[in-house]
C-alpha cells in the first residue's frame, strides 16, 4: 500500500487492483495502519491500495482522473471512505453523485458493494464507508468519533470521563468537540501525547476488534469477492 499525490498521471499497481480512496491524511493513515494490522489475518487485504483524494469537493475530479489512466482497465473495485460529518444523508448523496458522474456503479447504502451491468464499468465493484459507524446504519460523526469508541486502554472510560468534566464549561465555544476530546485523551497519556491519529494508530492506540471495525472488515472481504 502506498500513497499517491493527486496528479495528472496516477500509477495503478497491478498487484493492488482494489482501490480505496480516503478523504484526507488522517483517514488515509488510519486505514493504511488498519490494513497493515489486519493483513496478518485477512491476507487478501494485500490487494488494496490506498489513496488520499484530499477533500470531498475533489472526489469527482479525482475519480475522473483515475478513469483517464491507461492502467485503469486493471481496476477491480473502488471504495470511498469519508466522514459522515454533520449530515450523513448528505454525505451519502455526495458520494453517490461522484460515482454517477464517473459512470461507475452506485451503491444505495454504505458498506454494500455493487456491480451494475448498466454502468460504464460493469466489471468494477464499488462501495463506500462512512465514519463513525462503518456500517449500513448511518449516523452523523467523524473518524475521531470512531477512534474514541475503539480506544485500546483499560482506563480509557475513566480518562474520557475526566476529560468531559474538564471540557464542559467550554463546550459552547468548541466547534469540533470530537477533535478536542480525542486529542485531550492523547495528551492525558505518555504513549500518545502530541500524536496525530495515524501516528497513534501505529502506536496501538486503537482496537480493531469492536463492532465498527468488524463491519468494516466484512465489507472489505465482500468487495474483494464481488
């Protein structure tokens, strides 16, 4: 797995024909680490190759750029992963519109890989995943919300309780409370203080055994087999 910057020419590796397009560096680094860890059990996850498409406004252009590449004919699947943010329904609609504009198959719900014989690329499976649920039951939120649910420390609940008490007087002034809570948690530990999400993932901050991650694993297995 490797990162490709957005550019006119994108190399598509024939050894990794299943593409994952992530929104931003944090999502990219989190997914790369997740795949690195789970490849030990799910060996077929080696077939995925991860890209950072920067921001949701760039997604359509990024996919269309892929389609222009001479090597695009080796692609077997495309997965899009992004935050649901404050409107999960709008996030779903935005992804579907990008896929539709590119002539690709359009899944109706998250974590449901599809192939549409009437699309321009009927042999390419597509799917998308929204944080924080990583399932077909959507909810507003972000990667940070997911990370708070999968912290891999016995005392994480106690630490978060103390953090929430400390943050309570300031909540009305904090527009990104999910980020404040997660990075406050990191700062309350010796292992993760000052780390970004991807760096914390490499330091084993998160457990990949919870229901959200189980759902993500199941989806990735299904899109590989589609």
